[in-house]
């Protein structure tokens, strides 16, 4: 990304308070930077010609690239100064910087109190990296101390404090190592589908659950809760997942800084809770949470820009669509699709890949269940073309099956006959092959030469098999966004899934 585009995005990420702070604290001799700043604020898209015109009117001979570079640095400095009044991490960083300035002028004795205050703040808020940096700077005091007794005392203090700090840091690093391991498991498998995978997850459970009860440090509490959340999600234990996520959100009430909860994590935790409530089919609680977030700014308190609030607004709308689909309200869901996709077009940079995948699958599900099969094909092709295969777990083996289901609904028997064998060969070559896909392949293979009465019997038989699969741990993930049992019922009743007689 070009520096000019980076500058545009940085300025447009600023809150009103941050913009005002920059302009108020800009020196008069830098007025050209304020002028460019105002021009960029008013741009819907980056326009270099308008900026060059601004430079020409001000009689500035420097190149636009050079001026933009300096403006970028000024904005970053202004944001840093602004944040220093709000976040304790900046207080520590400023204390370290000021001590170094004084020390390098031979005035390190003036900076002792600054550094001691920074140390106290770093320890209070669990900034273990900054704490180590401060201990390193405190070696100056031993070197410069004229008194043997004072130097010895300082040496012992630093040795003991550093050892305690290293022990603490190691314990944090070990917890983070577990999180990274579980994160990789999640990216590869999404949830446990085999006994070996369940065993892998369970070995993280008991020890960390016990440690959480005894832990008083807020940062380590958050890390332990994160480990347990990954485990419960992998085991698809949504009841425990909900309870654990609520405990993690409780850290926001008073120890957000101590637990190192960033604006991104504030967004992520609320987004996760929205999805978890839906996985528990707790639609009322999901709606209450959305109402609370829309009516109360408590969760926005940590934000200084609108990036994460916009992302959370998107997550609210996607989960709202999911709630409609999950409850079988396909027509209201279809009416939501147009507005949601228009929102995507305006806010593409705010969408992570996982959210986009879930949204497209919901679109595919909704249009298919309503019998809008041509639209379903369009959404499915978009999913396959625009999303990297690595992001399609646990659905990547269902793409070909989805094509079979759609073309079956369109009555395109020739297509099914042509691709059935190639689909079977393609899927069986993959090591992550799901029984759901296998069952559909067997059904279509057996059903291609059946008459109507025997096909009804075949549908009933395979519906029963699908109902059994729906209860298996390794297959449940496929039924999160689409109920394949309903497909057999729709075939038996000869109507769309949206029009099913649920008492059949």
C-alpha cells in the first residue's frame, strides 16, 4: 500500500476528539499540514490532484510525497500524545523516554523518580516487557552509585526483582504458547472430529480450569479463559463456552488494562458472544445483547476510532441474519440479504474472511431453501472464487455436494450424471472427508436409476441415516449453517425447505 493511501486511511480512522487535538496542537508554521489534513478529511476517496493544488496555492515547493510523509509522522505523534492521557502503557513509555533524555545529559539522578513511577505503573498493569526494560535501565544506578552499601543493596534488589519477573514472564509465555497451539488447531480443524482430536483438546481442560480458580493476576486470568474458550469451542460444548465467554467479558468491568484487553479484543469478545448465544439457540438473549450494545455506549468506552464499532455493527447484522435462518424464517432473512450485501460493498475493509464466509453460506442457505436456485449458484460461485480454500473449513468438502443439490433442484439430471463420479474421486482424495458428503454421494449414485416409488423409500432410508449423522460429534459442524435432514423432507414432500410442513 502506498504511503499516500496509508495517510488517507490513518486520518479517516481518527475520532473527532483526535482530529481536534491534532489541529489545536499544530504549530502555526505547520499550517500547510493542517490544510492538507482538512483536505484529506473532506475526501471520499484519496485525490492527489486536490492535495497538489493545495500546495501550489500555499506556495510550497516541496514534493507532495515529502509533505505527506511529514504529515503522516505528525499525525502519528499527535495520536501518541493524545493516547498518553488515556492509557497507562503510554505513561510508562513516556517515563522511560524522559528518563533516557535526562540520563544522556548526565542528569540520571533527576530521572530516578520518573523511572520508579514508570516501574510501579508497569507492574500494576502487567506490562512485563516494559518492566524488564526498566530493570535494564536501573543498572545505571548500580554503576553510578558511589556508596558500596547502596550499590550492593541496589544490585540485590535488581537480581531478586529480575528473577521474580522472569518467573512471571515465563508463566505468561507458557500460557500464550498453549493459546497459539490451540489457535493452530482451530485454523486447521475448526472443531474436534476424531477421538484423537478430542483427546488433544481435553488435555488442556482440567489443569487450566483448576489454575483459573486459583489465579488472581488479571492478565493470566484472561489467558486461561481464552484457552478454555478454544477448548469448549473445539469440543462444541456451547453451554460451557457461553459461561466462559461471559467470565472473560467481566474483565472489562474494571481490569481491562491490567488484562491487556485491546479495542480489538473488546470487539472480538462481543462478536464471539453474539455467535455463542446463537449456537445455544438463545435467540432472546442474542436480541437483548444487540439492544444493549445499540442503546448503551459502555462497550465503546475503550475505542477512540470507529473501526471496531463498525465491525461490531456488521457482526450484529450477520448474526441477526443467522438467527432468522436458524429459526426457519427464510423470507425475512431474504429481505435482510440485500441490505447486508450493500453494507458489505460500502465497508469491505471491515470484513474479515471468516465473517464473509459465514455470510455467503447464509445467503446460499436462504436462497436455496426459498427455491431461488439460480441465485444460490451465483452466491456459491462467489464463495468458491473469492475466498481462499484454506478459509472454507469445515465446508470445503461440501462445495461439490452443494452443486449436486442445486442442480438436482433444477432437474438437471444430466449434470448430476456427468459430475457424480468425478466428485466422488475428488472428495475421496482429500484427507478431511466428511460422512455428510459421502452419504449424499451414495444417495445420488443409488438414486439415479430409481423410479418414483422406490426413490421415496430411498429418501426415507437416507433421511434416517442423515439423522444419525447429525448427532455424531465429528459431523455436527456441517449442521451449524444448514440442516441436511430438511433437504430429505423437502424431497419427500415435493416442496421447498421454506414451505415444509414441519409436522410431517
